[in-house]
């Protein structure tokens, strides 16, 4: 499987960039994980919207789904023009009014996820674990044969997440805060905590995402490295990993 960073900013995108969005590709499946602000535009640097099969939303905060409604219009236009035949499947948490808005005529179809779901996309299997966050939010684990990738979306410290991320080949973990900001915002991790989760979960490779608009990001890297001595990097637009 191939994972491409479409956007990694927390809250709002910097110029020409995007908030959370990662493109997951395997064989002929193209799945977008989170659809934040700026993602719809940036994703088209990598795939044609005709080729997008599904979107998985970790939760309904705007920095993870702001572009979903424009994406619905795009699918509508492509289908009305007969360029695209299949609807777009949008996966999200059901116990929230926003779930219903993922249905859009026959153009997009809302599909529920919860902790018991194991969704198959070709030879990929996606499972979910609820995070510690202001509103329901899910970490997503994607497995293909002996490879595993975990995307945390937004979360505070969670022992469950350590188990859920166990031995992942790639962990894209939120690091919204510097260590010195610990406790100022609940439901988010410091870089040091992200490093600690990576170490305790024995992951191979850690990527810090959902980055803040203040301070020096290199400092996040340094703080995570104090707890984790595996491969580690900051998320970067258009960066791709092959597992
Ligand atoms: Zn959130
Ligand atoms: Zn967020």
C-alpha cells in the first residue's frame, strides 16, 4: 500500500497547504482518509477525482471534513456529465447528525463505522478505535498481508491507542502541542507523548502530523525523539510512503 500526505496542519491550512488528509492506495483502490480544508484541491495533484473510491472520516471537526461537501458537488458534476458512474462511499461515525449529511442524492453514500467494523477495500482491512477527544473520533488501522499502518487523527493520551498501534510499520500520530504546552488543550497530544506512544507500541516509523501554527516544528521532532529512537519525521505535503 502507498500513503501520500495531502495535508497535515491542525485547525486551518497555511498558504497552498491543507489540514488533515492522507491518500491511501493499494492495487486499484484509492481511499482518502480525512478531508480537511484544502484537501480537495491538493489531492488532485495525485489522483483524478474519477478514481476516488471512498473517504473515511475520523470525525466531524472541520479541519478533518471541511472539504467533504465540495467533494460531493464534484462527484455530482462528474456523474451528471457521465464521466463517473459509481457513487462515492463516505465512511463516518453514525451517532452524530452530520452522518446523514454524508448522503447526497445518489452521488455519495454514507457508510457507518464503529469499533466493531472491519471494512475491506480490496485486500486492505480497516479497523477503528475510539480516541480521547472532545467529540467522538477514531484512530484507523489499515492492514495488508503483514503490513500495518495506523493514523491517529485527533486524540489525547490513550492506553488503547498503544495496543491498537502495536508493531505498526507506519504510525501517523498527531502532535498538536510542544511538551511545554502539556495540559493547555485536552484531547490532543504533545510531541513527547507521540514519541512515547510510538515507543510503547513498538512501531517502526513515526510521522508527526496535525502540526501547530506556532513554534519551530523541529522542536516537535526533538521532543518526540527523546522518547522514541526509531525512524521519525515531520509530515510534509506530498510525501509518500510505500509499505
Ligand atoms: Zn478534532
Ligand atoms: Zn483536528
